[in-house]
């Protein structure tokens, strides 16, 4: 199962910083995550697509295509928008 790492407020919403999620594509991993943690889905998705300021990486590379295949060894990281100054 791919490992999903959550950052900032997403960790609070899911109650953990890391999960193992079943899926063969990035989209199925995200869908499974949203089913298990609907509040995370509300924070990262808009009309079944990533929100405009959400960064999703696969093994350290920015990915936006939900059809991208994933393997059991992959690491998916999800970063919400972070304000600072």
C-alpha cells in the first residue's frame, strides 16, 4: 500500500501524519483517503479535483494527474496552502 503523508492542518483533520492507503492510481488513493477521512477531502478537493493551492507529490515530484499509477513502495505527500509572512 502506498504511504500517504499529511502536513499542517491535514494532520489534525486526519488525526495522524501518515497512513497506508490502498490504490493503484493516485486518484484511487485520494478517493480512499477521502472516504476514510471526509474532513480531509473537504480541505483538499473542490468538485472532485485538487483545490487550487493544494500540492500533491509522488516520491517528491509534483503530480496533478489522478491517473498516475502508484505502487506499494510509493510515498504520496499532500500539502495544504500555508500562509506566512
